[in-house]
C-alpha cells in the first residue's frame, strides 16, 4: 500500500487491457499522503479495520494476484509481511501469482515465495495471462 499511486496506475492499465483488476477500498485514504502519514494510516487499518481480513475477502473469486514488489527501505523488490500472507492466500486459493519484479533476496521467506511458483513479469503486462 506504500506505492498506492503506482498501484492505481497499474490497475488502470490492466483494466485498459481487458482485465477485471481492482484494489480494496483501503487504498483511498492513502492517496496524496506523505510516507509518514501512510504508515500511520496503514497501522490504523491493520489494527482497527481488520485489513488482513479485508484483503482476504477481496481475494475471494479472483483468479490471480499481482504483487507490486518495488524497492523499499533499501531492499530491492521488497515484499513485506502482509504481502507475503496475501501471496500465501492466493496460493491456497489456487490463484495465479504474478510478481512485478523478481523474488526479493530476503532471508526466511524467499524460498517460501519461490515454492508458490510466482510468474515474474518484470513489468511486462503481456505476461499476465
């Protein structure tokens, strides 16, 4: 959710290409905010709005998930804890998993992500099928 502006751009491009792409409504409150404000809002959503279950419910009936794993906090292709759970949800739901960039080299969960066999698209929308 840190990259909400980019997420909206990518969603719009996917829709333009004929995909039924969506974000949860939790992203609305993050638009136009500073990084510090976004962090506060994300914590509020996590603790007070049950964001994990909001994402779970949004994933029901979908056939794929696209993870926008951009560089963050000095980590190339960062994937955070919540996103890791969402990838796991997609795997259990037998959904295709697409990563915008390669799997990050993060100790403890790189192999778990690789085991779920995501398709790395390297920013190439044509690889989403």
